[in-house]
C-alpha cells in the first residue's frame, strides 16, 4: 500500500492541494482530504496522471540515427526501405533487449503505459509468437504496463500487390493474428492487454479486415483495434484509385469503427472526416515527432477538437522517448501551421494542462486500460514534476500550472522526477531503478545488429 501526500495533484478540474492518494494492489482506492485519517509519504511537487504512449514500434529504436542522410527521393518511402533492412536483422533476443530499453526510456520520459503496434514476425526458426513474447518480457522487465497489438500484414499495396521480399518479416494473416489474440487471453491482467493491429488499408484487404474485426469481437468485445491511416498523401491517392474513396472515409463506411479503435496519424483528412471520426468515438493517434521526422505533414488539431474528437500521442519510430517533447512538438507544429500561439490551450489558458489531460484520456481509451486520471478505481500511474528537480525550467512559485507549462515548453531534460506505473515506483530522481542492467543488454544487442 502507498499513501501519497503530494504538494499538488492534477485532478479532472485542475490542480488541488491537501489531498491524500491511497494506492493498493496497483490501483487508486481513494483520493481523500489529507487533514483526516492517517498520514503518508510526502511528494514534493505536483503529481500528474500518467499518459499512455498509444503508438509504438519498439524495434525501430535500433534504427535511430541511421536514416538521417540524403537520398533521392527522400521521404517516408525511402525511410521505409532503411527500416526494412534493419528489421531483417532482429531476432527474439535482440527484440527483448530493445523492448526493455525502450520501455525504460519511456518511463524515464514520463510515459506510464505503452501500446505496442507489433508487426515483426520470425521468417524461420522461432515460433510465430517469439518476437511478441519478447516484447512482453522486455516491457515487464522495465515495469511498463503494456497493450500488445498483433499486426496483420498481407499485401504490399492496394489492389492485392504481392509482398516484397523485404516485407516478409511483417507478413501475418488475419487468421494468424486472431489465433495469437485468442491464445494470449489467459495472460491478460490489469497491466497487460491484447488487441489487433491491421497495419493499413494498403496492407490488409477489405475481406481480411472484416474477418479480423468480427473475430476479435468474439474473442474480446473490447479488444483495442489500431490501424495506420491517411499518413501520406500518396496513400490517399492510391486508396482513391483502388477503392473510390480516401482511406478514412472508406474505413468509416466499411468497418464498425468505435471507441475501441485508434486511427493512427490520420494526417491527411478533411474536416468532414474528422467530424465522423469524432462521432464514432474513435481516438486519433498523433505521433508528432515521428510525423516531423518522416516529413508526413501536420494534423489539423483544432478541427478535431472543435468536432469533439479524442486524441492521444505516441512515440512511433522512437526518435523521441519523452512525453514532454512529444507534446511540445504537437503544439509547435500547430503554431507553425497557423502562425499563432497556444493553439491547444484550455479555457483557463494553460496549454500544458489542456494537452496533458487530453493525451491522458485518449491514451487510456486507446490502450483499453483504466488509467489517465487520479480518481478511485483508476490504475496508479503517476508522474511527479518538481521545481527543484529541473531548476532551469520549472518556476519555483507555488503555481503548478506554470510548472507543467514549463516542463513541456522549456525543459532542458526530461523533467519527470519520479514515475509510478502499476502502483510501483519505476523511476526515482530521473533514473529507472533497473537502468544499468537494461542498458547493458541493449548495448550488447546493438553490437550484434551492427
């Protein structure tokens, strides 16, 4: 049991002082007046609800820095060829070490949950589930709550294009993914969930998508379903040519998109499509540092919010591993596109809090876990920020909204001082408690991949 006495705690209606947070078996059992009852452990600074990273490809961290030299043409599609080459080298042992490192780094960066969009499978030797199991083991080694999505990847492009040799590492049919989902159900827990990840409309034919969605509903009616969609303009044009509609419109017309769905990226969508996505209850998964890294474009966030749509954020290709820089990139992209400031601000005017709470809610929904808020019944996933920890950026005055604004928009390092996930402290004073061993194994894996 933990009894926490933070100076400030971020509740649904804003920051509050004088609260005690009681945690048992990984969950919040009470948020109560600190002046009554037993004492607790004082937490200096502000206690924030944790954010779930709703879109991750862990293996791509091993590519970081290896695709930043010019090609002709140089865009998402050329980056993808470099990614294929790296993916071909990764086995279960390397995947386990990479997963543990990424989960550790994300925790240090202030994330408290992870949705892994898993679509890397063995070509031979290992069992079909070996790499997925390695992801689960790596995340568990770091103490990261996980939602693992089994990928579906059947074609190399619209029109049933045959997979290229380099894409065979990703091949997984709808039927195979459903078997993996069914087999995984006995290991479901409060901090481990499973779902499906049809890779994209170009990689999953219409009949396979329908079969996957129907099958998942029979196995787990609430299973998260995530799909890449409308990430590049070329994808939209190809979808229109093949299916007579852009990808988001086609998906909404042909699939039962609802609250357990996450449409990843959805960068190139119209206002009308955003209204329909909002009405469906689906979460839009934004990955601003990856979208910037790949030159994909800038999502129109105000249009989605005006429609009442939910969004969350993801680390995707792992060029950035902290939640603060991801939110900063999201907001700055909006400012650059509109030549104005504080695009994501709430009515009280605090952009940091508005973005944080929206990402908390959207990430929790997309991950299918009861997290993202500090209230009884929610998982005990917390991030602590404190002025004295990051003195160059966090204001010393008793004004936690300004601390959070500074943490997102002026940090010189990831400003999470302590991080709790699943009711256990995983990060203390900015460092993961298992850092040395995890980092050693990761470095050894990179040497084998070089």
